[in-house]
């Protein structure tokens, strides 16, 4: 192939020399992320904690200096206001009101009346009320979706390769997910149904990247039967490094404009995806490969025919 390359084809980087450092850093980040998930905790959206979300379209650009005091005078508890779509649109988020559905509808009625009185010709294109029971079910279903996806990926890798590959990939995915949850805890981005979609997307991208490396490891296991597993994994990573970086870089650049120019909700989604791409790509090299080495040392080798042994000896000397 012609043209410049981000990474040369013949790199010989000894990635496995830093395997313990990679595993330790990953463990520290994952433990920190779990702590952040509980303290200060995730900023759960209305989908998961219940409440009311009102989208309002105004005749004039939204004046938050007038809008916020007018709504706070209703004494409806914690309230979030944010522009979305255009300067004429605003999203009003209210915490769940004490009482049943009637209390939520009453809050919406008060907001509607206040907007009509202070900002004539305001319309409400969308009003969403989520009850505590529904929000709890959504949260449980979201966690269940993550669990089922992880089990399905474990089964796929285990069926396609061997159990060492499946365990290594699943353990790495679990560490990746905890880090993404930590991003939500650190940035205070709203954690809602869209967040579950983001995590599932990152899981799919991450497992695809690991399959690329694992395919090359399996191929090299057949070619170089006497090569030490540590050296073989380094060789496999270097052989796929150009493709990995090119693929990750392309996806990263495709999402970057969304993270820069989109409205707040989509921007948060895009930023999480960008971080997830970096985490998923790096974990294939510094987490999944070292775990595979720990699990596969002495187990992935099989007795080889004389001819294959000679080929392996020659290949390892190259």
C-alpha cells in the first residue's frame, strides 16, 4: 500500500513488558470509578429517578435571568434549565413532586401557566412525567441489558476461540464499563437511558477491537508453535497496531464534531463515546492481552508436528 502510515508495519514494541503496570493502573481507575458511582453518586436523569421534563419553545430567545426566578417562585424543588436545539428552546426538568401522578400534573400546570403569563406565545412541544415505579424498572432493565450483553459477548468469544480468550475479554469489558461509569460520576453528566445506549455502543466497539487482536493471536499460535506466548502476543499486537489505530482514529474523528458543536444532551453522549473509544482501544493492548497471557501461559500450547516445530523455530528467529 502507498501513502503515509500512522504506524509502521514492522513495529516491535514490547507491550507485555508493561503488562503489570497496565493491570495496576486499570484496577486503580476501576476502583476509583466504583467509588465515584456511590460518592458523590451518579447524576441520575428523570428516566431513572422520576420527575418531569418539559420542553418549551418561546417566541423570543430564552432569557434565563427572567425565566429562572419566575419558575423558582413556584417552589417546585430542584429544577434544571438548559437550552437545547436553538436559542428559542429550553428544557425544564423538575424533581419528582411529593404525591402521585396528580401532583406531577399539577406541577406541569403551574409551569405552563407561569410561562404563558411571563412569556406569551410559548408552546410546550413535549411534557414527560416518569413515576418512581417506572423509573426503578427502567434502571433495573438498563442494568439487565448490560449484563445480558456481557454474557452474550462472553459466549461468543468462548465459542469462537477458547475459554481463556472469553474470560480475558469479559474481564476487560467489565473494567471498561466501570471506567465509563466513572466518567459519568466525575463529569456529573446525566445518567439516563441514553447513557445505557452509550455504554452498550462502547462495549460493542471494544469487543470488536479485541476480536481483531485475538484473531491474529490464534493465527500466530498455529504458525509459531515454539514461540513463547509473551513474544507471540507482542507480535500479534504489533501486526494489528496500524489497523487498530486507523480504525479508532477514524471513528474518533467522526464523533468529534458532535462533541464540539451539538446540543448539551447529544454533546454528553458524544464525549462519553470519545472517552470510550480511547478506553476500549487501549484496554485491548494493556488489559485484555496481559490477562490472556496470564491465563494462557502453559495452556494454549499444543504438541506440534516436527515440520510445524521447525517453522515455528524459524519464525521466532525472524
